[in-house]
C-alpha cells in the first residue's frame, strides 16, 4: 500500500480519492475548501497545505480545474514543490494546456522527481464508478509505479507518450465529445421539429451505426431536460480554448471546434455556464425556435 497525496477534492477529485482510500492506501488530502468529511471519516488525513501533503506522500496527485490552478498547487506559496524530495512522483490528473504541462514537468524533474500528466474522461459519473478513461504522458517507469492507483480510478488506461502527450490526448478527446454533442443535438432537434418522437428516434438510432455513448447518455439528457452538471459547459469551453489556442500556434484550422465553442458561448450568454455540456442543444434550439422536448 502506498502513501498517496491528493490535492483538489471537487466533484471529480473527491470520489477518485475515495476509491484509493477504499483500496487500503493512506491518503493525505488538501483542498482550498475544507476536506470532505466523507474522506476523513474513511481514514483520509486532512493536511494544511500542498507542502504538507508532499512531505508525507510518495505519489502526489492533483485534480484541479485549469492550468493556473495546477501552477498554484505545484509552485505557489505552500505548494507541493516545496515539500518534495528526490524519488517522489507528481501526477496531474487535471485537464490543462500541453505546453505548460511540459514546463511543469521540467521543473519537477529538476527536483529529482518524476512527473506524469494523466487527464481523465468520464465526468462525475465515471469518477464515482471508477470507470474513467485515463490518458497518460511521462516516463514508463513512473507510469508502471502509479498504474495500480490508476486502476482503482479508471478502466481504460493508456501511456500515450512523453510529458504533454496525455494532455494533448485529452484535448483531442474534448474536440470529439463536443462535436458529437453537437451532432446528437442537431439530429434530435431535426427529428423533433419534423414531428417525430425524439425518444423513439434515439431508441432506433442506438441500434445502428449512429450509436454512441453521447447519443446514449446526452441524448437522454436532451429529451428529459436534465441539464444538471456532470461536466459544466464552462469547463468544456476551457478545454476547447486549449484546442483552438494550440491550433493557432500550429497554424492550423479547427472550424468545427470553433463552431462548437461559439454554441457553448451562446449558452453561457444565456446563463448556462454551469449547465451540463449536453445543454449545448439549447443554443441550437434558440436558432430553431423549437425544443427537442418540452422543458419540465
């Protein structure tokens, strides 16, 4: 059993840390908010800072919203870096910029520690079910050391390449997810406005080549009008910004990604930043003057 640090205990981080505690690992925990009582009640140790976490743990995991939050957690006042000693492993499971990830890895390596970027896909549902997809960048030896922990949090675990490649894979994932939400939204909206029952259309499509996880889960959300967040629009906007900024740096175009981002922005302009990303369909509905199904 390992001594594990976990920094960032939000809707994703808390259940992920809980699975590690349930597996018998000693967890040292820190968040800018109070550590959830459900974790300390199971034996997790609340710490006063990231530095304290890093001093006690051999493997330190971060799970925070965005690139600046990772920078602060690692290198800010009382951050993780100040508590590291040679031989430890830092694992960032947040979804952040690949370029900055490489810089973070370099700084951690200079302290004699390994760094893995290991963003996840699966949202709150996947975090609670320990079924996350985990995309990892970094040295193979560190990956093999941490893999038993990954296996307590996810199912599809892949070492993609070096530092930054895990984050690049996550950006690619978010492009695909956004465009699939857009496709499902357009299809169900078209069917509904044409007079068909969108629930039955979805059921029929799930038996054919158009089937997808997005059609299954988010198509149901669009029909049932359940837009409470599993993954907030504002977080998907952040990920698509990473894609569009990266594309600009590489002098390439991502026109469909840009369209999806504009539709997310339409939702945000109508008070939907905290809606689930399946609510992208609401932007399409505004333009069609029609909803997939009546709002509850």
